[in-house]
């Protein structure tokens, strides 16, 4: 597995926009699709080069299209530089059968799918005209440009197609390219579902604060700021998480007393391993 980051420059977003494959069609502008779209526009994607296909767009998406001049649900279609699939996985069959997607696909179209559970083979069967296919698993922080996305491409994805996919995905944060599609389920379990684990930590910490005697509002405020601040520090400091943990743990101190509970045999590490295994197993069950 390889990790790729956006290039460092005075205007990395504008640099990425120059590599966006266009014209670009976004099929499905739900939470993740619209989050990606906003990131592309913020990076300098020409609104006139974007088409949004969504039979029931949210008021926010409809307003964005109207304000920025994006085409919304046009009746004409022609092969795009990139088709990004953000539709619900369960409607892929109907969309493919109705040829609603095929009209946008040509021999040089990059098809980038964020459909959970749909493998490259699934996509190829339903969209036989597609050649360069990239399957990705983003996560919720992509909506603020701080996501973690796993990506794997079909054998037809050459250097140019990969660069185009990388540019599109880097708008939302870190991109980790996988050498084996079989790792997607593990990516789903770790980073795809991972934000919910962190939110649960903030909830549990706040509840523990209340149990320790803090007023609920204060406990929630402190827990939220602590989790957010620790995450920001983890992002800013190049040291490993384990080293940061050790650095804030004084022998015999309060943090050491708490960690002795969290790190016991049946504690947080064991629970997290079990949780990730359960999520990975469920991801496999949902594939197809």
C-alpha cells in the first residue's frame, strides 16, 4: 500500500485543479458526493465543466448548481473525462440497466466509484463500457478536507488516469493507494467507520466526566475540545501515537492510573481489534 499526499506549494488546490479530468460528471450528490464537489470547486475546478446528475438533489445542492453555473440533470449526455459514482449502491443495477450512466462513459473516461460494497468486478459487469475504474473508500472528515481515503484501481488505470484520480481525491485529504482490492474492507473498518469510533470516545468521555461530578454541559465541552485538540496534535506532530501517549504519561500519575484500566487485557486495544474485525466482516458481507 502506498500513501500519496497533495503536492506542497503556495496554491496546492489550484495545482490539483489543473490535473482534474474534465468534463466531470458527478452521479449522485448526497453527503459524500456533495462534499467532494465542494472540495473540487474550492480547488478551482471550472464550474462550467461540471455536470451533476441527481433526480432528487438536496436544496443545498440545487442552490450550489444555480449559484455556480453547474449543469444539473441535463437531458443530453456525452462521454466525460471523469464520471464519479456517488449514487446509492442499491440503485446501481437500475441506473446501469437504464443506460443512465453508460452514456457518460467513453473509452478514455475515468470512472471513480465511492459506492460501498461494489467491487471493481461488480462495476465492470454493470458498466462494460468502462475501462479505467477506481474504487475508493472515503470517510466523513472529507467534508472538511480532512478525510482519509483508500483507493484501488483496475489494471487499465495508467499513470494519467491515476494522476487524475489522485487530484480529485486529494481535495478531501489523505489518499492511500492499495495494491490489493482485498484490503478495501479493512480500510472501511479502520478509516471509513473510524470517525464514529472517535465520536463515541467523545461521548463516553463526557459521560464519564458527569459520573465524576462535572455538570453535563461542561463535561461535553471539555471532552469535545480534548478529543479535537488531541487529534490536531496527532496531525501536527510527526511522532507515533504511542510515543505521544508515553510523553503525556508520568509514571505513577493520574494518566497512568487511567491507562492501566484502558489498556488491561480486556480493555480498549482488545475492544478496538474486535470492533474493527466486526466492521471488516460486515463490509465483506455487504459486497456484491
